[in-house]
C-alpha cells in the first residue's frame, strides 16, 4: 500500500550538504575573486568498478586543524616534568608534619604538634595528587593520539596540583591551635 504522492526511492546514496545540484546548474565564482581550482568529484563505491572499489577515495571531511610540530615534544616533556612534580609533592606531603615543626621553630610560632587528622589529610592529598597526574597523563595521551593540541593539559594539571597542595597545607595549618594562637597574638599587636 503505497501512497500516490510518495516519491520513488532514489537509488543514489543520501547526499551530504551541497553534493547534488539541480540539473543544469553550474557554479560561477564571485566577481572580483580569482577562480579556485575545482575539486575532483567525490567517488562513491556504488559508481566505481569492482577493480577500483578498493581504491575509492574516502568521503571528504572537514579540514582538521593542524597542530604545531612541537606540540608532541612539549607535551611529553611537560608530562615527564609533571611526573617528577607529582612524586615530589606526594613525598613532601608525607613529610609535612616534620617540615611544619621546623618552620614553627624558625618563625618562633611555638611548638607544632600534628593533630589526629593530619595523617588522613596527607594520605588523601597524596592520593588526589597522584590521581590528578594519572588523569592528566591519560587525557594528554588521548589528545596526542587524536592529533589535537595537548601541551596545555599538563600545564593546567600542574596549576591544579599546586592549588590542591596549598589547600591541603592550609587545612592542616589552620586546624592547629598553636598557629591560631600565634595569629591572634600577631593581630592584637
């Protein structure tokens, strides 16, 4: 049961934008601009002979943005630097209580005694920093394989790691009663 108004099925493949033009229509370049060389027509597997079917050109796609040749080198160098940075920050977090004892003595703040939550905070911070590096590494590799610009990912990851590190140190120091007493003394004059 077909409707009389339904058009007959078209044996040609579904066209992409601008692929089929009305019969008799020809393209003319705009006046004042040099004529561009016409592109060869895209070949379809349906219109090629059996011997040429394997050599048929792939359908034309939008031109891909070229990435600079130095992007791959720069990304890899930043990832290597980031690996050392992530490892150093993670090790520094594990040694943070000892470093705070030294800093308190040098600044004459008082005696630092780590709170009960400090080992948990430093462990979580270490895991977060290493997971952040793993995510940056994975995303960078995916973008490198896709041929997309990727040097900025390790830079953004490094900035995020520094913010995480400062937040962890802030959380540990602000929870110390000796430091809060020192701030109260300094603000009182």
